[in-house]
C-alpha cells in the first residue's frame, strides 16, 4: 500500500503532462481550422477581417462547454436561456417558467449557478455575462453542431471586409469543396422583416456559398411568413426569371430554393433539420440513374 502511495505523485505528474498535451493539440487544431477557413475565404477574394465572440453565455472550461452543448440541444433550454438574458439584471425562478416546468427551470438555473454564469443576490439572481442577446450563443451552438455532428470545420460571427448586407456572417464552414453559410435568427418569425431577408441575399451575393441556410430557432411555422418574404425578395431581384428560383417545400417546415438555399426552423430538432438541408445538397451532387449530375 505504501509503495502505491509513493507512486501517486509521479502518476499525477504524468496525468498533468497528458492534459497539457491534449490542450496543446486542441489549440493547434483550432488554430489550423482558422487558417484553413481564412485561406478558403481568400480564394473567394474575401478578407476575413476579424472574429467577434463577445456576449456568448458559455462556461470557461471545456467540460462546462461540452455540458452546455448538450443542454443547448434542448429547445426548452434555449428558450429558458433567452428568458435569463431578457431579465438579466434581476430575476427570480418564476420569470423563467414560460416554456418549462418549475422543476426543469430550477435544474437549468442550478447548472448556470454552478458554472458561475448566474449569481445570486439575496432572493434574486442576475446574469454574470455582459450580453443583451441570445444570438452569439446560438451561433456558437450551430457552428459546434456543424463540427461535431457533420464534420464540417466552422467559425462563427465572422466579419468580412467590405461585405454587402453587413459584414457579419453568423456561421461559415467549408467541407468537400463546398462553402456552407448559416444565418441564424433567434427571434420569432413575426419579428423578421423584409430588410433582414434582403440583407441575407446581399451576403449570399458576396460570399457565393454552395449551401446557404436561413435558420430560425423556432418551432413555429415558416410557410406563413418567412417563405412568403423569400418569395417576394426573389420576385424583386429576378422578376420573370423567378421561375428558375422558386421557394419549394422540402419537408415539414423546411423549404429550398434550387437545392442550395434553405429555409429551416428547429421543429422537431435544430441539429436534425440542419442535417436534412445538408443531405439534400450533398446527395444532389452525386450520381443519378436518370443521368443527372
């Protein structure tokens, strides 16, 4: 027993060295991903100005971020987190029960407190992160889904120099020779207006991605308003040529324009809906028995 105890310090040092090596490998991988994506954008004649990651509600540790990633898969947690951000300066548990039960709200809140993202002041709570929007956290989650679920290296909240429609691109990834762009919206469809759809198409004109997904994190219908706004924008830009670029229902509340541009919500699942859009594009590039390419 004493011999085993004597070996513990050396074992701990070995564990520490291994942990440092893993951190270094992860940092190298992340840096390599940034270089590859930056070069891919340069080949498109686009200058990656900078990446801005402010206002993201994420733990600092990798373990905490892995836990957060799993929680963000739940629509109820994403809605809960929006309520936390909405009432960020002062709130109680009753302010967080609009979309989940009291027990679930308490479990989510305890997790935020344990990760030091929320702090308690008397009987009330406040958010410990300086943010006014769920947008950055949603962008991080979508980029993580592309990487973890579909093997697509991605960056989020990228600013391109002199880009039309505004220089901020929510999520950009490259895989199999394709540029994938995802624009994320956390507001309900009623808050999305023509100017945002117009800016989305301006960004497409600048980036020229093979795949573009307009992703609204909602379980409300997209056909009632968003698809209609897209059709109107196409009519304005294309006129009579619109017949070549029509908004067509893919399945459920997923829509496509020419098999490359997609409109998606998060019903029944955000990550799965992204996968449906990606599969529709990539399978469309493959062999068809009818002779198509």
